[in-house]
């Protein structure tokens, strides 16, 4: 009888998550323009994706994006969270300041960066150019476009990690910290031997979520460069979006979406395994 | 006072606003219309000249306009795919119409056309272009062409003449570079598809409208040497620095404005920019000039574009209301009022412009250009813009592919090869828009 309590949630899950997910999986094996009836074509969409140069560029970009987001915001978040722990008094104020970018609508953040910071005509870069420091607008250089967009997303994201790490750090048992301080631990030693090991589950979880979220990254790239210039900042998600809504090739977009999900599944698998292992300890 | 009395009084007062709804047996039926972006001034103009004027004439319908910004085409796609969307559908051109019509998202307009007399009121060429599989689905809201805007004041100061041949254009551009001006005021930061403006220009000016027509009909491939020469020429202009350093950073309006301020010499762009002349030229006491884009031999080429179209949503609850709105839009009365304040975006393809009266505040250059364009189109002397005549996937690829050629990541031959493959696939899938026969 107890399982009847989950039925409402299951129904919602089915309708909103499971059925569309199954539909996407099926459509990946069909030729569907989003408008007329789909026709089954087997692995043709995957073959077309594998033969598409842009798909490999996008996959590479997603991997680069994942590596950046696994390192930079987590390091910044940990550093800032540990600082917040030390400087207890200003912590609420700084938490708000760091978290503010997370709350601002992504479109607004993107447009502010595009027009008020990166633009060589109307932005900070333009002002710098007048003073002789000519930094090119990263959004216009194929070699820098992805990093330019990643910078904006990092600015928007790291505060979230900081707040979470701060909350986790506050849970570290006071006795351990006291003990370490009595034994004369420096800041680095405190972090390395007491704090980080104590919040390891949180860090692991966020790293795996970062992997999953990195493959879902879409909005900043789409608003700032739409994958350009010349596909240099293309991600799997922008590729899928363009194929679905501009080239009217929903089948191939579904195939790209499946590739995204595959990476997410790998991440989830590792997370569940680590959780199970920790549960046994 | 007793609580019950207070409660009854409160309920009575609260229901007053709803009384008016109950009093009339029949409400005005809503007709909604999603528009793209418009400056605050033009939003007011549309409110006054279309919404209020229409609602006054047709009290049984209640028109409302929703300004969705430059994301309209994305929002529209998603809405139409899910079966919702506005009653009056504004699309960015015939290639999108073909796909929507094929999917049954649009209502055929043939009956309304005969009922309201649209088939006689509009230029026949544009009726042809709005057809799919022989049925009429879209009415062109504005037809436009690409040409060369230039700063007449700056030209006179430097003793320059508007170029007529490609060779003259290049000489002029080199001179401008020498003087520190950016030859072409161009930018795609806010509208990446601006790339296809330049591709359209080059295909029509170098390869020529005849060749483009043959390729659109599938008679010659897009890998033909004429097209290779065109793309190579456009890449050459990029390499020579004609587009400046900030092409990817400037928005379309900023780029056009830079011609008005004298930082750029010319703007190869479309007649929709007439709506910006006042702000960037007249306000700076500069005079604007416009000529058809130079061609190899010297006769101006008018690449024809249908900037946007109006259709009726097949799922609309009020198709008659939507049709009435279209009927009001395609009238000389509306043409006069709207073009007097908002040039370039509402060049409705009316067959008879004799009863149209534009206000004296309209730039004479605009009226002249539109007349030249209308006669050129009437005589069959027109070219083809990519956003009007290419099918969707081909057009989408062209935008990014040209960037790859410019940034040296792809050769022009490889770009045209992929373009040709995509075009053939689109055509096979039945997504190609109607191509009227050449005169």
C-alpha cells in the first residue's frame, strides 16, 4: 500500500520526463522535420553526425568546457568559501555579492558582457583600446570565442559553488578544526588535512554535476555567439538546437541529444558508484 | 455596520468591473499578432496606425500586437510546432513559409484573396512568391532590395562619386582605407544572418541574376565557377580589410550609424535601413545617398528580397479577424500612413500606388528608390536574395559557412560544395520556396 503514495509523482515523471525522453530516443532513429510524419531510418542520423565535421568540433568544445568548469569555478569556490569561513563577520554580505550573478537572468548577463565589456566600440575593451591596451573581443576570434563565453558563464556560476561549499564547510565538526589549530596547522594544512577531506562528498557531487551540466551548457553560447564565429564556439546543444529549429532536422538533433545524454549517463554512473561505496563505509 | 452587509457591499463593488463584460452579449473577438523588434517610436506608430485604426474600423475584432524582439522567429517556430502561436503569423520570409505550409501550420489564403480582392490589389510576382504547391499561404509585407548606402556629404567633401562597377567600388574602398575610413560599415553582432546580405550582394553582382536563377531551379550546381569567383571576391574584400576589424562586434544599427558619423564610407545593406537614416544621417547633418549595388558591367543589380510575410495560423480561433487585419494592412490607406513615419519596413507590394500620399517629412531619396525598385521588378530586372529564395537548411548553412571562408577555415570551393549538397537535400525534401520564372 505504501507505494501508492508515489503514484502522483510517478505520473508527473512519466508525462513530463519519461515519455518525451523515450520519444527523443525513438526520433533519433527517424527522419523527422518536426512538422510531417517521421520515417524510420535506423542509424543514418548517427552516421551523418559522425561524418559531420562540426559535430566533432562541438564535442571537443564540450570536453574543453567540462575541463574548464571542473577546475576554475570549483577552485575559486573553495578558496572563497574558506575565506568566508575565516572572515565570519562579512560573510553574509559577501555571500550575497557572490551569489548575485547566479540570480540575474542569463540573457541580461550575456548582453551586458557583450555590449558593455567585450565590445571594442561601446564596452570596457573599447575604453582600454583608447588608452592603448588593445585586447581583441574574444567573441570575434575563433581561437578565443569559446573561452570568452566560458568566462561569462564562469562569472555567473562560481558564486553558486561558493555558497554551497561555504554551507558544507560550516558543517565540519568544530572539534576537528580546534584540534588542528591547537596542533599549529597553517591555513594550507588546515584545508588539506581537515576541511577538504571533510567536505569530500560535496565536492564529488558537484564535480559530477559539473560534468553533467557542462554537456547541457547552452544559453550563454547561444545568446553571445550562436556557436560562431565559424562554428568555433559550437556546443552539442547549440548544434542540436540549430538542426531542430533551423534546418528542420529533428531526427539528427535527437541523435545529438542522445550523445549529450550518454555523457551525462557516464557521469551519473560514476556518482552512483561513489555514493554506494561511501554508503558502505 | 453588520459584517454580512459589508461583505455583500464588497462583493457588489468587486463585481462592477465585470459588469461591462456581462452587459454585451458579444465581445470583440481577439486577434493577436506577434511582431519583431521596433524602436519605441515605431511601436507607438504601429499601435496608433494599425491597432487603434483597425479596431476603430472593425469593432467586432480586438487586435493586439505583441513585440517579441529579434527572437521572434525562434519563439514562433516553437509556438507553431506546439500548435499555439498568434493568429497573424509574421515570418522572416518565403523559405520559412514553405516549411510551415508543408507542415500544415498555415491557412491557405486563396478564398480570402478572392473575397477581398487581394489577387488584384497586389503585384502578381509577390502573389507567386507566397504560394506553395499552387496554394497561396503568405502575403509579402515588405519587399526590399540590397544596395549601397553612402554618406553624400563625405563623398562631396572628398570629391568621390558613387561607384557603378566593381572596379570603381574597389578603387574607392582602397582610397577610403588610405584616409582611415572603414570602407564598409558592417556588423553582425546582433543578427548573425547579416552575413547573407553580403553573400546575396556578391552572388548577384558578380555571378549575375541569370546564373543565380539557374542554380535555384537546379539547372546548374552551386559549385559553378561563376559562384566560386563570387565567393572568392567576397573573401578578397574581407582580406583587404574592407569590412574593418569590428565586424563581429558591431550591431547592424551601430554599423549603419558609423556611415552617418563618417567613420565608415559606405554600407552595403538593404532598404530596411531607410528607417535609420533620420537618426544617424539627418540628425548629424549628413546627407544619405543610395544606389543599386555595383555590378561587373555597371548596370545596377536589384536583388529582390521579401523581408517578411504575413500568414494566418491554421490553428487560429479567429481566422476571419486575422484576414480582416491583413485586408486592412494591404490597403493604400495604411501604406500611406505607415510609410509616412516608418520607411523601409512596410513597402507593401501594392499594384496601384497612385492613391498613396506620403507625408512631406519622408526622405525624397526613399520615395525615389522605391519607385526605381518597383519599375525594375515590374520589368523583370531583379536579382535574388538568399533569405527569400533559398530553402531553410541551405540558408542556415550559408550564414556560418561564409564565416568559415572569411576566417580561412574553409575554402570557397568546399563551402560551395557543402552548400550544393544541402540545397539538393532540401529540394528533395520539398522545402524549396517558389521561384517565379524569369521574364
